[in-house]
């Protein structure tokens, strides 16, 4: 990024705390740039689809992806 502009985005307090780290905040900024440059109407849906496609390309089935997501979500709840 040659030129950057600061914007304000409302987030949960825990997210704001995590984004206090300069490196993490810069990484999130790059992610947002990539999402918005794709020109899609729903950048989050496009990111999720691209991630799923990469997992399938790596040999994972949709069932394995769903199981992995369920395990991840279960870990976060504890």
C-alpha cells in the first residue's frame, strides 16, 4: 500500500483490543483492501468461498471442512 487512509469501523471491545497490535492491524487492513478490490457485492462471502475452494483443492471434502469448522467453533465456546 503506497497511500493509506485511516477509517473508523465499529467492532466489539475484544476485537478492538486485538487490533491494538500494529502488525495485526496492518494485516487486517491488507485483507480489507483485497476483499474490496475484488469488486464483489459481498466480500465476506467471496472470501469464504475462496477459502473453501482452496481446501477442496487441497483434497478436503465438504464434510471434512464442516467437521473442522464444528471442532473450531466447539473449542471457542469452552
